[in-house]
C-alpha cells in the first residue's frame, strides 16, 4: 500500500506552503487570546496523517499515465474527517495540508461533529475525457479506500470535481465493500443516489444569511442595500439571487471575463441564464464593463468576494469602500489586509463562517444517508440558517468581548472548542 505517514520529523516541506503558513499565523494569534495550552497547540499545528498515492490511469489512446493523489487527515478530535477532493494541476501536498487545516477550523467553529481533511489529485481535469476522469476517480478512491468510510473520513466535491465524480467515488467504495451501497462515504452526490436537496445553493444562501445578520447587528438591512459580488459561479450567482430576493440592489458582479456594473441594480436572473448559456458573462451588454480591480473598490454597502484567494491585500485594503465584507470564497483576504480592514471599521464575516453553508449541508447529507430518511428543501434551508447564524453570533460576541477582529475571533472560538475536546479525550497512550 503506497502510504507515507507523516512520521519523519526532518521532512517538513509539506508544512511550508503559503496557505498553511498563513493559517499558522492566525492560529498563533488566536491561541494567545484564549491562552491555549501549548501542548494542544503543538498537536494542532501538525496534520495527523498525510497519504500520498500513485494513481495509474489507462488513457483513451491505451497508454498509461500515473498521477499523484493526496488525502490529508488533519484532525479527527470532533468526529470523522470531512473535506473536499480537488482535481487541479496546482494540487500538491503543501496546498492540501493548508486546505485540510482550514476544514478542521471551519468544522469546529460551525459546531459540527466533524474533523478536518482534504484531498486532491494533481491533474488538469479539463484535459481528460469523461472515461479518463472516471478511471482516475475510481483508482484514486481505491488507493485511499482503507482510510475513508462513513465513520472514518467523508470526502465531498471541490474545485474540478462535481456530483458525478462523487457518484463514481461512492460506487467504487461500495463495490469494494462487497457491492452494498454505502452512500454515507461521500457527500455532494446527485439526489438520486442519496444527495441532499438544497446542497447546490447552500453556500450562496449561507453567505446571504450571514450578510443579513451582520447588517442587522449594525442597524442596517439588506432591503435596498447596494451589493457587489466578485465571482459568478456556484457561490456568487446564488448569493446574487438570494440578495435580490431580499430587496437588495446587486450593482456589480464579475467573473473571469471581467466586471459588470449598473448603479440601478443588475438583472440577476437574466445574467444567471446568460452565464449558463454562454459559459460566462463574456459579451453581456446590458451593463457597464469594469475591471475586477475597480469592482472591489466600488462604493457599496456589502462586498462579497466569491471567486479566488488573495483578492484583498495591502494594495487595495485602504481603497475598499464597502461597509461589510462577507467572504464567500476561501481565503480572499490576506492576513495583513485583515488588520487594515478591521482598523478601518469595516465589518468582516470571515470565510470559515460565511461560506460554511456548503459543509453544513454536506453534514446534513451524511446524517440523512445514515438515517435513510430524507428532508425537504425548506427543512434543509431552515436547519442551515440555525447552524450558521449560531456560529456567527458566537464569534460576534467573542470579538466584542475581546475587542479583536472577526477572523481572529473565529479562529479562537474554533481552537477553544478543539482544545476542550482534546483535553477531555487526553493523549493516547497517556
Ligand atoms: P466556481 O468555479 O463555480 O465559480 C468561480 C467564479 O469565479 C466563476 O464565475 C469564475 O469565472 C470566477 N473567477 C475566476 N477567476 C476570476 C477572476 N480573476 N476575477 C473574477 N472572477 C473570477 O466556484 P465556486 O464553487 O463558486 O467557488 C468560489 C469560491 O468559493 C472558491 O474559493 C471556493 O473554494 C469557495 N467555496 C465554495 C463552496 C461551494 O460549495 N461551491 C463552499 C465553500 C467555499
């Protein structure tokens, strides 16, 4: 079995990625606020297990290509490991370690009974045929199958993977378990094989639930608010739709083709249809074209970055005019920019809470699969609202009491929960 556990203390290259280093900085600052036990911090700053596998695939031309895959199981104190699988040409072990750490802290701050993990294969999935992608998914699943399972580690889709990929994952695992259907091994599946209603729009809806609550706390309201959204994919387009339904004016959105502005409010339903038909907003003419950089600096009530990492940094943090920033994307703001945004009195809903809707409904999917009893969409949306707002309120209260920023507060609340659980469980063997 080609497994390399993280047992060699001299081989720490996998801990040096920028994402993980950023997370470590936030963790250490947060640990100071709560005076976290240093022995717990020592354990929390290392992944529990890093699995590297070779994934041979027979390509359509009959040649065999070997791809490299990973599954990093960061921390399982609170429950089975949970986190997505990414198929992307930039996937490497340091990136997967950083993403697995973020999942650990996200699941903890959201109050879910889940640990944190992440997986991926270094591959450009757009260059694979459907057949090759299926072969890759099935062999990757098989290579990590000893480490996953409904009570062990439950993957989900991420960049480059989708419900179909999860269906192949579930089928491969089930075949290897004697052919008995095991829907609880993976979430983000199609509804027909145990997926949850409401999963598709969950992240965008969570962004809007938390945006609405943040505004309420500051005496503002979504009705009539001017909203700017970077990214018009799954998260950004649903956030735009739900904002419009609450009477907000979405004045600008962007995607890879650039930004689109209309001060009176964009026709979001039409733009969603346009993007579906044309694969992007390229060529949409019923709005003024602006750059992505200009979009971030527009005068508005709330800015929702829902595209990429590192979009708000020290170069533009001083120029942001929004009163609220709600992070639909993972890591859209650097640590240094977070300090500037906090000093300027802009209210931030950090990524671990704002985009938590996806993993919350993934958790619901796992629960429904275990019970073999499925909820309707309204039930899913209501339960999502309860969990995400409770997490927001906890973190808001903590930052107000400790006079810190929302990102540090979210990390501190997360570490506090993990610390209590780790102290209760103790250190095996003693
Ligand atoms: P997606 O691929 O559906 O959409 C991404 C969008 O960003 C697309 O509209 C794309 O055109 C746009 N984009 C790409 N480059 C851009 C650029 N340079 N400028 C402006 N826009 C650009 O992805 P998604 O699922 O919507 O995820 C977006 C972010 O949210 C990612 O950071 C992801 O990790 C995070 N996230 C997603 C979920 C989920 O459930 N989908 C859950 C949690 C976090």
